[in-house]
C-alpha cells in the first residue's frame, strides 16, 4: 500500500501497482463495488478502473475520488448537494466537463464539495457553494468542475 484515505465510515487504499481497495460502510455506493453493501475486509474496486494505474485517493463519508497516472479523475458515492456528477454513483465514473482535456494531479473531497488541481496549477471546484467554499466569489452551487 502506497496511499490511503479514511473517513468516519470507509477506507480506500492504493497499492504500488495502482490497484484500489475499499472497505467499510457501503452506504450510497461509496465503496465503488456497484452496490451499497458493507465490506468487512479490503476488496478491489474494478470496473472503469481495471487496467488503469491509480496514484491518489481522497474520501469523505459518502464520497470517493481517485486520480490515475494519466491524470484522469474518477468519482463514486453519493452527494446530496452536487459534489458528484449525479446524486449517486455506485461505480467509478470518469469526471469530464472542464476536466476532460486536463491532466489532474490532485484531488480533495469535502462533505459537500470537491476540488481538483491540474498539472497547469489550475484549481477546479464544484459542489455546494455555501459560505463561499468553492472560491468563486459567491455562494452559488456548481454542478460541474469550475475554474
């Protein structure tokens, strides 16, 4: 294991080979196994990540995000205020939109928003804009990654 991220409800680890394993509470699909079942021991996350080399992981209670060596960002889990592409994603799903042609090098997951950094030093945020936490000079929610 070369990386790990843990929340109150689940944990996700990345191996030296770029494989991803998750365990804990599966509510809202945050484990990425295509269901909402709890997993008591580390289980490999496959699907869209099969054959890819993951280098970074970030989690919050009901969200998970990973970045691949190629700079692609995948997310899964739940969000009730727009921090994922839809309200529930049970399997790893590629984030597109403004990040489609960008190389993501880092990601952070909050309980109601996400932030991704590109190799050009750009910071994209999306989710709940409450308290100005997205950094766009307002409190508006953003449904997709916004520079």
